[in-house]
C-alpha cells in the first residue's frame, strides 16, 4: 500500500441489489466524466463494487466503469443466493442465515483478482464485523485473503451466509457503518464522492405482502437500522467540516453525495435483471445533477 495520502476517494454504501444504482452513477462519473479515484471504500454490496473497480489500474476510469456495468448485466438472483437444500426454509432454522449464498461466494473467489487490485495503484478499504466479538475489521488492498473479506462484508445480516475466517464468523460491515465515509477521511482523502443506495433522511413506505413473511420483516428492520447508521455517518462528516472552520488540526473535506431522488421500490435480495437495469438507469440519471 502506498504511503501517499489519497487525493480523491469513492465511498460506496450497502443495499443489496440496489448496488446496481451505484453502478449507474459510476457509468457517468467514471465512464463519461472520467473522474478517477485513488481510494475506494465499500461496505456490503459497495464492497463488491469497490473491489471490482479496484482491479482496473488507476488512470483507466472508463474501463473500470465498463467492467462494472458488464458485471451487473450478468447478475441474477440464482448467482447470489439460493434456498437451503434440502428442506428449504425449515433447514434455515439450523443455519447461520436465511439463504445460502454459496453461489455469491464462488463468484467472488473466482472473479476477484487480488494481485490486480494490489498492482492497480489504488487503495482499498473493505469493512466487515465479527459476529463473535462485534469488532470491526477494515481490510485493505494488501490484506491476505482479500476475497474472503469481500465475502464477509457482502454477507447481508441474517439473510446471507457469513464468512468463516480464522475461528470467527464475519458479516456485513453495515452493522457498524453502512457508508464507510470515516475510512476515507481517516485515510487522508479531502475530495470524496459518496454513493448511497437510499436517502437516509427520507421516509420510505413499506408494505408486507405476506403475513408470514419473516424475511421481509427482517429486511425492513435492517433497512431502518441502515438508514440510522447512514445518518450518523453523514452527521459526523458534517461535524468534522464544522470543526475545520474552528480548529486548524481539522481539515476541510469536500463531499459530493449521490443518492436516489425517490426510494428504489425493489427487494434488496431480488436480483431480477429487469429491475437491476432500472436501478442502473436511475443511478445514471441521478448523477447528472452535479
């Protein structure tokens, strides 16, 4: 990892299938405007997007955006998770998650080139949380077993299978920080683009379509928790900028925020290709406001 402080950072939030919105934003920022980033920070699906972009060398933003779009054009629910076999939802009662996300684990292990990430000239921060101790771990581009840490960060709490690393189980960093903005600030970046998959200050409607839909209720609970963590992240960033006006040891940080103008009305664990395309298009359109 370079000792140089990063100048420009990209921070990508969690949100399951709504990570397609992030891909749409980057089609404009990196693909058209050729805005590039020497630091990439991600949590949950944002960790996957960040790691995938980090495989393309710094100085090639258009290529990075094209590869990310090509990735999302191939995603389906079957490539991410499946019901436990045998006995489906009954078996889940004795498992560590509602769904079996081994398909996603296989894909990350086969597609993530850690050597390319290390050689790209980019810095990387991937956040995950220990289920055993509750501690947060931030992997970087030099961390051994990088694919396993991306798997851990992308393990949507309760719903997807946590990663077994060492003697512990590790899961979605969104339990602690949905938007790892603090990691970018601590690394020294002072020009930061943040992409959220939802507006944490907006009220999003929720309809239970199935009276026995425990997974839906779990997802809603996680959404509420994520929004509160997002709000805290953004308030802390605002406080640091306020302090920079008063105390010289605090520096001013430029933050551009990209988020949906309206709630994305899709299940974060439903990777229907048609809905993914709609979210990619929404991200592309929303990024035009800057």
